[in-house]
C-alpha cells in the first residue's frame, strides 16, 4: 500500500480525541519509573483513541489494547508521539496483537536515539546558547524569555504534532517516515549552528555577568580556557557542575574565613 | 523573607520542578527561564536573569537523558533566583552564594527525582495485575499519582532549600571579606569553564564543529571589542 493510499484508508478520530491525546502527550513521562519506563505513559496517551474500539471502555478490545500498550516502553518523550500515532492506528485497524507488540518493541531504539541527538544534544543547547547570546548582547529579561521559550517550543510542539500526524498517517509503516532528512541530518546541522553560537555567546555572556570585575576579564578568560581543557580531559569521569560546586564552596568559605 | 514570599517561591518551585520531567517539558525549568521568572515575581527580573544566565552556562553540560541521574535545574534555579533577587546584587558574595545555593539544591534535587522514580515504580508494581487486565482507570491513577508526587517533591525541595539557604546566604554575605570584582570573576570563571567544557563534550564528534566554534568565537570577541 502506498503512503497516499494509507492516508486515504486511515480511520478517523474526532478532533476532541486528538486534542485529548495531544494534552496527554505532554504528561507522557508523569509516572516514569525504572520498571516500565514510559510504558504507562503510552497507555495513558492512547486511551482516548482506544475508547473508539468496538464495545468502548468496557469492551474486550479496549481492555486487550490497554494491557498491551501499558507495558514497558522507552523512547525520547517528544518522539513518543510517533509511537502513539502509529499504535493508535494499528489498534483501531485491528492489527494482530503479536504484530503490534513486535512493532512496539522495535520502535523503542530508533525513537530514543534519534530524539536524544536531535533534541537533548542539539535543539536544547542551540536554543540555550541563542538565549545566552541575546543576553550577552544586552537583551532584557522579557526578550530573553521570549526568544528561548518561543523558539524552543516551536521545535518542541512542532515535533510532537508532526509525530502524531506521521504515526497516524503511516501506521505500522512508519519506519520510512523516520528516514526524514530532518531526523537524519538535522542533528549535524543543529550541532554546527550551536557550536557557532557557543563561540559567539560565551564571551558576550561572560562580559555581561562579570560587569563589576571587568578589569579581571583577561584572567577570567585564561581560567576559562584552563578549566575547559581540564573538564575535556576529565570527560566521563566527573561532571563540571560538581567541580563548580566544590570550587565555589571552597571560595565562599575562604571569603568568610579570610576576614 | 516573608511567609507570603516563601509560599510563592515554594509554589513556583513546585510548578517549575514539574516541568523537568513530568509535565509539560516546555523548558520553563531551564535556569535562564526559571530564575528570571522568580526574579520577576520577587520584583527584580534583572537579578533573576543574571543568576539564570550564570546557571544556564553550567546547565549546558546536562543532558536529561531517560534513566540517567542528573541535577534538577528547575526548582534549583527558583532557589538561586530568589536568593539573588532578595539581596542587593551589588553586595560582594551575593551572586556566589545564589549560584552555590542553586548548585546544592540541584544536587539534592537530582536525588529527589531518583526517589520519585522509585516511588512511581512501587505504585506501578502495585497496579500491575490491574494493568494486565487492561484497566484504563489504573493507568490514569498511576499517571495522576506520579504527577502529584512530582509537584509535591518540587514544592518541598524548594521550601526546605529556601529555609536552609536564605539565612545561611544572608550570614555569609554579611561576613564576606573579598571585593565584588574578584567574587564575580571567580563565579563567572567557574561557570564559563563548565560551559566551554560542555560545548566540547556536545560537539567534538560533529564534523567541522570546532571550526564553527572558532568562527563564532572570533565574531563574539570582535563584538566585544567593538563596544
């Protein structure tokens, strides 16, 4: 079946069901735990769609589907939308339960690794660095908030809406959609743009924060280069925030004791 | 700190702490947002933004990936923003103590998130037989319990941190013996080192990224000198 035919054949869900699924998507990680990970979250998101199975909430089809969809699942939270869309369609088209379970298991890996690279290691640092650059260039509180939250959430909400749509459109043939150029090449382009922004943002933000100590800027830049080199060398052994905590605690004690 | 301020800060910590994982992950929990909002609420948005930007530099290295344990920046940034906004920021040591307070809270916050995940696991285990029968109500009950527990976690964490750190920070700033320039320089050197290290960690595997970084650095330094 072509993707076009799949669209034509897709069963329909009322708009209010989609709205409910989308809002529940925002809470997909509400019960995240080490046993089921996102499992119950997926069941929670799919529940409004599964009410449309024959017999409704009290029917055997609903109960069977809910039991399947609330089992262990792991993925990037934003890209669970793809899983929710495709699994909703598979259940409403009465695909064989064994096939749905195998498909559900197969989705975990790709939706996790693609999402982590695209969002956590790409889009989020890019938006943070853009906000820091704006701050460094003198933007005020409201402007910085609007830049960061506006831009980040265009990507965030867009990804969730796209995921639901592409999942529902392609059903269990969604693998082809995951080869989308944005998902394949996006992380590399975003990483390059973020690296460029990091270079711009760091000196500017540093200059604005240091304000009263600007005469010490040269020393701070040298300390930053040395500190960053040390952290790069210690990569994987200790996190930078722990070192910052230790350094600042020791400095605060010294500042009080040296009185 | 008045009881009304404490209540407001606790409520902010609960709402913003919830955003880290449970709902809606719109990144209002990022330091540059959370601390700025806290500053706005307490009447000094610029102070909130300053401490938020400093914490954002440090938070750049944290990737909130699934099962990993990481510092909880949301409630911690509310604490940092509040500690700084409630003190005149010209006081030497005020920024150091606000950042230090936020880092300590983020550390404890990471542990509280681990506790909540264990709690969610215990709740899920109790409901597993019912889940196996396909109960929609069980799923909703588990999600509701998780979101409620996380809200309470963020609120309690913020309240306890403020009750412990506000008097400590006030006392330390009162006894501070070093001048404002050096104090500010040490904080920013620590934060910028973490940020530069994080940049390397995030992008060193991307082909060409180091050249983009160096190009950006040239632009940033040129803008700085043009001022």
